């Protein structure tokens, strides 16, 4: 009975507290190639999934009109990260992982016009390669 109750009342991944939340919440802005200026806050990340689906989900609160905000979640798959690290024979530290995710966020801002609703995007191996080159991680 206890096992069943634990299963029923277990927290879903999106209910788990965020890690790496900055001590002071700072609004930042990004002028996208689409012409929109997005304001965003980094809220933190949480681990989700298991096995091949395991990922770190980085959560940002975003707005483009100062009136309404929405969540953009970027998933950095553990398997893609490990493949990249093996191919380049180096570990990515947490700061570098965050930098790759933030570059992926900027890419979303640049490629999607009028982003205005909750969005979840996976950061792929190819994205990591492109952004690591831009950031000179290679």
C-alpha cells in the first residue's frame, strides 16, 4: 500500500525544485534578428528522465511585450552531451553547458518570429557543435 501511495503522490519532473537558481533574479535582454527584443530571466535547471531520455532542462521566463511572460525550456540530453565530450576528449563544465544552452536560446529568438507561448526545445549534438565553435570551446 505504501509503495502505491508513494507512486501516486510522487512529484512529477516539472514539479521538482530548480537547481542552480541565481541568488538574485536578473532580467536580461536580447535583440533578435527577427526585430523583437526579448527580456528573459534564468530560473534554474532540473534533471529529468532516465536512461537515453535523461536530460537537464534549463528553464527561462521570457517576454517580448513587457505585459505577458511565458516559459522556454531547453533540454540538454545527457547522451548528446556525453557523445560531444567523447568526440572532443574533454568534459564540459557546468558554466560551459549553460553557455551552450543560452546560445541555443538566442538561436530560438533569432529564428522564430513572435515567440509568445511556452516552448520546449531540445539542444542537439549539432547545436552543441555549432555553439561550441562560436564560443571557442574546441
